[in-house]
C-alpha cells in the first residue's frame, strides 16, 4: 500500500530525513519510534504533504500512485489521514460543518454524490458513539477551547468519519493522561480493519501497550536504523535509546 | 474632459442660495438659520484634502471631480423595490430614494404610541421643540466639512422618537437607495433618533445603489440614548463600484444605557464611515463591531471614537477586514478617556487579512487617556490567513480554495453574527458567500 524509497527531505535548507525506506501493507500497524529530533514528525508531515518541507530525493508510492506529486487534499481523498500532534483551533468553523465539507469534497474527488444532511448526521452520530465523542463538541468551533484529550479524541473521531486507508498518528499520546490515552487508543483499535494500515509515531512505548504494532522501527538521525517485532518496543522502553545510538555510531565509525 | 467650469463646492453653494431665494418666509426660521450657518462653514472650509490628518489616506479628489444631481428625482417603482427586497425581512421598512423619503414605498407596522417615525422635514414642522433640542447637538458643522454640507442641505432623512419605557418589537430598517441609472446622483440624508429612558429599539441603515452612473451619499445620523435605554444600530453598505459614501454617525449614551453597533461594508467604490460614541454617563456600555471586505479598487475607511466622559463606563470595539485585489482600507480607532472618567474599561481590536500583494491596509489605533485609574487596551493585526489552519483543513480533504473560503467566512461571521435582525444577518451572510465565491 505504502512504499517509501530512500526518502530525503529538508526544511530551511537543513536535511532532516536522510534516506527512509519503509513498506506498509494493508492491515498492518507500524510503530515509528526514536529519540527527540530524529525526524519522526517530519516523516508524518511529509507523508501528509506539509508544504514547509522540501522533498530532496526518493519516492513515495501510495496505492500505486506517486504520493509526492499530490496536494495535501488529494492525499486525503486517496485515503491518507494524519492525526496531528497539535490539532489546530479554528474559530468560527464548527466541527460538524468542517467534517461535512471534508466528507463531501472527498466524495466529489471519488466521483460520488454528496451526502445529504440527514445521511451525514446519521453517519456522524454513529462514529461519535464509536469513539465516545460527546455530541455537544460537534457543534462547537473546531478544537476551540478543547482540552488536550478532547482535541486528540476529535482527531480519532475525524479519522472514523473519513475512513482512511492509511492512518498516521503523530505523537497522539503526547500530553494525554492515562484515561485519555486509553479512550483514544480504544477508538483507534475499533477502527482497525484488515484493509486499513496504521503508522503510529511515538516517543514512548506506553501507547504501544494499547495499540499493539506488528512492526517497530527506530528512527535516528533521519534514517530507520533498526526494525523488529513488537518486542523491540519493550527493549527500547527498558534500555532507552542510548544503545541504538551507540550501535549506529559504531557502524558509522567502521 | 468635462465642459463644466464650476467645481462641486461652488455648484452646491450656488444651489443653496437658489433654493433659499424661493423659500418665502421660511428662510427666516431658526432651522434655516442653522443651515445657512452650516453652509457658511462648508463654503469656508471646502472639501478636505489629504493634508488634513483625518483624511490622510482617503482622498476625495475623485469624488469631487464630478457633478451630481441633488434634486431627489428618480424613477424607482414598486417593481424596482421588489428586486431589492431582503428576504424574510419584516418590520418598519422605510425607503429613502436619492435622499427623498418615499412614504408610498415605506411600511410602518409599529403602533404610534410605541414609535414615531417621520421624514425629518415633517418632524421639524410638527415637533419643532423636540427636534431643535437635539438636532445638531452631536454632529457639529464646525468639526467636519461633510457634516456642514449635510446640515446645510438637511431636509429628508428619518426622524425616530421612541417614548420612555417603550420596547419597539419590530426592527426599523431604513433603506437608502441611490438610483444612478440615468445620471450621477447625490444626496444628504439626515437622520435623528431619540430614544427616551428605558426604551428599546433596533435600527438598521442599509445602503444600496442601482445603475451604472455615479452616486454620492453624504449621510449624518445623530442618536440620543437616554438613561437605561437600549439601542442596537446596524449600518450595512452594499453599494456599487461608482458609489461614494461619506457617513457620520454620532451617538450619545448616558447612565446605564447600552448601545450596540455593527457596521458592515461589503461593497462600495469609496466609503468613509465616522462613528463617534460619547459615553456621557456612568455604567453605560458601548459595543462597536465592524467588517469591511473591499475588492477590485474599492476603498473603505472607518474612523471610530469612543469618548469616555464619565466614570465607570465600558466600551468594546472589534473591527475586521478582508482586502483583496488592489483595494485599500483604513482603520482609525480612537479611545479618549477624559480626566473625570475614572474606572473606564475600554478595549479595541482591529484584525485584517490582506489577500493580495497589491492591497493596502492602514491602521491607526489611538489611545488618549487623561484619567489614571482605567483599563484600556488596543491591538491591531494585519496578515494572511493562518497557514497551519489551512494545512489542517487540506489534510482532511478540503481543497485549498474551499478551506480559504471557510476560514474567511468564519472571520466575517465573528462580526456578522452580532447582528440581531435575523433577515439582515442572513442577507449579509448570503452576500459574503457570493463575494467569497467570486474567486
């Protein structure tokens, strides 16, 4: 589904991603871990199409198409969803109106008729229930004055509504207490299907107790330096990142 | 190009004396003497130039380089009015066409004990004492040439009197129509609203132009809000590319009274709005909201003044603007706190989104404070749409255009939602949606 080949990207002339290789198949959950500044969030942003980053090399194929050629909205319509580390507050635009516009723009892209108000409302109510999202939040301005937990839950709710093929969760656990973390993770787990792939970007192993990955990758200095099964996350939790850093330094020295 | 040899000012002054010559005995009346004095001031000062600090960014050179027909003649029929109707609008709806009050087109639904509405010249005849107590007390000819000009030609416009304790259920909507289909037209509408103690009323002024020729509207509104009264005042401008509008609204509020205003300028070639609120009492509150959305080569200038004269009063101001193409905007907002006005709370904010490198916004917030125990703040921002918000929306599948439209609509809605006459608010939302879709 997603094939990343030697992806390089920089911001303001500084290279952050230095050759990423990764393949994600339908239904798989990949965790991307790594110390601060290793490029985890950059990878998530580049996949979603954030324009501040300049792709300087490599290729990304998504469902057989060249992802890097697409505008952010086209990527969304093709089925990529990024749950933001810091969801943006948008005063004056209600969550419900925002989502209705999003759903119908995506349907238009896919050549489908727009949902009418009744169909849309029915669908949204079901999805809200799925992620324990309070109806009253839907009528409020998008994320405005939401708590950290509410914002993250709203991200997962949007994901439920938009039904992406590939969900990228960027540090979804950051700033969440354990209860909020559990609620958000349950939402993500309910949305797991054999078709839908997930990339979980996180600094801590904690989130992976709830969202259990098939693969764990360690990103360091802009490259994936180690990949392994879910047990790798536990090892990282136990030993920290220093041994990985040491391994990499040793390799570079050779 | 024109063969006209006399300028607009000379023409207006000549016009005044020609009218006076056929007035018979009325020329001796007190009211006419006021007008004559105003004319003298206008004649003396002439139109302002950019050398005048108050007019630095709004040059009236183009406005005064044309001639206008000020007779009030027009060809507006019921049919034309029908085409200008605001959907679902009910209440007291008055039409002033080319400066002339049109009783046959107007509808007054509120009972006479709740509300008196008359064309100004009738009110002068029928209630001379009431009118002379208030007329010209706020908008002074000495302070501004356009006010002097308006006063000199004050004839029609609307006089509203709400007696003490009356709550007017239906809004009053005054629609000023410039019929510029046949020729350039000019008008000097003059309004006087007197709202007595403990009374409540909603009043809207709406300005429209029809036709391709030029229009020059020079309007003055004086509003007196007595103790514990509550007034909502909306000014809505959706005029044509060749419309020049200079409008002054001067308000006085006193003890425990409340005044809410929203000035929404969506279209017009050249617009200058002056809004002055005197807070001349304790525990009174004034809210000033504004929205301007020029495009093309339109120019919209808002000058506001919150003049705190007594202790314990509150004012809050929010003006927002979106500028496109080669349009220009001006915001000049002043908070004036006099020495006696201790414990004043006064807030001001002006936010602008400039969408084109060729558009210009000039903002000048001014605080002038002579009391020492006050809370005042002001802030202006001028920038582009929030990039982070745009990316967030696009990442959900919303196209860049649609995302910009949503953000701009929300930006406008902040002000438009303050308008409590539903039909007018919905009408404006429609105009904004249409204007946003133009790009």
